[in-house]
């Protein structure tokens, strides 16, 4: 059985100039992945991923996620291919619908978001594999496009999606699915069923993002998490107490990670909440039985 991958997110509120140092610290701790975020007005995903990859030697870097409406699939494939070519085997390209309100703010609302995402993922995956692409789709039109320098190791293209029809789409066309923060084990199992309904193979990966707050004081942990679970609960349409988090003491948080793994997560990406995120991450990794040197923290 493949070992669960543990990742950490570089929060969008953190300054981009601090990314290289953070990436080196978490690599030294022994995490498997670092994921960067692309949200409107914050850091850009491909440039952030390039910075993190350039600052490290081993770390796999995921982009979660790039909104399909913002780029031509040809440009998206070119950018991903360039990074993947320089850092073979170390990139995961996440693509999604994008937040509807943000897409409206930049005049990039798709006529059919489902068609756009499916056609984008299909064409990007083909281009990254060196294929010549002709597509006359509902949203994407490409005429004989082919990359001159496709990646030697095409990176996984994963879909960051939430709703049932989009999850089925992910199972149909993507290499894996990214599940947003706040979703617990039952959500992961339901998502797995939907991607399988869409036709996902056994090697279709499930990556789960999770708010993570580690501390010995239950009241302090709750206080630090509250703004995040309130805001995310509103986005998910569920009460804050139903927003799943990896939280509590290091041992309690480790058990929450194991619950996500048991539900089908291949990678759990921790969005660290509160001060001293690297130190808290170190405590959690130790509770998970990972080999963490004191010097690396």
C-alpha cells in the first residue's frame, strides 16, 4: 500500500518573498508536498510553484488551483511544461472552475463552466504528452497546437472541484481530484464514489486540503480556527461545527489525518493556522511517526 503523502500549503496571506525560506524549512522537516494557491489578487500559482521548486531539491510542489477561465489551454500547457521540464517529477498541476465571483470580476465567466473545464483538462493533458491537438469544443478551440518542448515526465493534471457533476468530470478526464478544506472523511468517500462514477481508474489520486491547528489548549485552538471555519462554512453552505479540521493536540490532529487517509486520501495537505506554523507542523509529523530531526524545525 502506498504511504500517505503529507503536504503543507503556503497560505495566500503570506508574503511571496518568504516562500523560498518556508519551502526549505518544510523540506527539511520531511514533508512530501508543498502546495501553492492561486486566488485573485494574491500570489500567482505558476510563478509561486517555480519559486518553491527552485528553492528546494526534493519537494513536490502542487498548484491548487489554476482557474480554467483565466488562461488559454495552450498558454497553460506551455507554462506548466516549462516548469515541469526544468523540475521533472516534482510538479502537480491543479485546474478548476475558479470562484464564480472572481471570474466575473475579470470578465472571464465561461458560457459552460463544465465544458470549459473538461475541454481545458483534456487539451492540456494531451499537449503535455507531446500530442498535436485539434479541438473544436464548446468552449475551447485549438487548431494543430503542439508543444516543441513537452515535459520528459508529464506532470499529473488534477481537478480542484466540489460539486457532484464536476467530481464526475474529474473522474472522466483528470489524473486526480483536489478536495477543498472543510471536507471530512464522509465527504472524501462520497467524492471517490462520484469520480469512479465518472470513470476514474484505481490510480486516480485524492488530495485533501485541511485546516490544521495544533496546540495543547483546546480553547486556544478553537479561537485560532474560528474565523476560518466560519468563513469556509459559509462558502460550503454548512454550519461551522460541520467544517472538518485537523486540530487539537498533536496526537488528536494525527488521528484526524489518519481518518482522511482511511476514507481514501492519498495526500493530505495541511493549511497551518496560528503562529509558528513550522513548529506546529513538526509536532504533528512526530505524532504521525515521521522521522523529524530537531535541527530541521
